[in-house]
C-alpha cells in the first residue's frame, strides 16, 4: 500500500502539475531514506525532522557526456526551510572525512554533495536542489540519502558513581557537539552542554555530579559527517584507596533505520 500511494504521488506530481518546472517530492521521515528520480529544473523535497536531533543528507548524481568530454551535471542543495519557513543553516561537509568518493563532482563543488544539520523545529523541512552547472538537467537522475546522526547512550547511578562519555574523532577537524542528559522521569539534567571532540583522538566528557539513584538517557548532536564521530559511555566507581573500577561500558548508537 505504501508503494502504491508513493507511485500515485509521483503520478500527481509529474503529470498533473502546472507549467512550473518545480517538483515537490515528499520523502520518508529522516531516520534513513533514499530515493532516485529525474531532476527537472529546481526540485524540492520535504523531509521530516525532529527538533534537537542531528541529521545528514547526501546527494548523488550522474554525468552528462558530449563530444567535448564530460560536463558534470552537479546538483547541490542551494537552500532549505523549516516548517515555519525559516532558513536552515547547513554545514556543508562533502569534502570532509569520511569523503564521498562515489560522487562524480568538480573538486570545488564536492563540499556541497553533503550537508549536516541540527533541527530547531519538528515537522516537514523543505530542501531545495538545483543544477549548479547550468546544463539541462532533464536527462539526469539524482539520488538522495538522509539519516539521523544523533548519538544515543545511557547512564545508571544505581550501578556506578561516575559516567564518562568517551568520544572518538577520526577526522582531522575538531568536532563541536552538544550533550544532553535526561533521567528516567524525563527531567533534564544536562541541557545542550557544549563540548569539543578533538581531532584524531579521544576526548572524555566527565559527569561526576549526576543525581544519585538515577538513570536515564544521553544524547549527543553534532554536524560532522556520519562515521567521523563515535563513542562509548563508561561508568566507574571511585574506591577508598583512590583507585577506580570500571563497572560498565556501552557504545553510543545512532537511531535505527525505519
């Protein structure tokens, strides 16, 4: 039924539209989605995002060839708007680690093949794409992939005294992050605390004053490419002789695809 509804939507969009050269294509909620379609003029896609979560969107496209050689039909996100029609402030990072090696693009344009974004509103966000090269795009296809990049973990003060978030940055750039911690009742214990995961190393954010006899969730948002940042929540007890005992460690995880 989902596929039938989707094909019907495409029929309405492509065959029942007016003279405008704009396609408005609804996409799945952005845990993970991928779609390929013909791009005509300026194309707008709507993506469901949740406030306080971080996301990444990647665009792939094809080349057009002529007698003088390849001309890149390079499609780029020119803009985006939130549900309230405010501008989305992207971080373009297609030229950062992990690099997008599958994108056939001019070197000067590779950065625009991927953006990261932390949503400030919940609802449908509109992404606008356009053929940057100025060539006819009616013969080219575009493939988009979006995913949530928020990292999730947990803590348990019943089990251990101190929680340490160990962030591993595999890239050659420092990665600013925001850390939030809520307890099992939903009370906010840490609200978007800024932290920097230093390049090419592990950085530890230590939380030694979380309420005793509490447990809850840790979320980390960032605007780095998926795969550049990972981490673990390690929980320790401090002993009377000033030694420490590792009680538990669990990897941070991203949201499961829908």
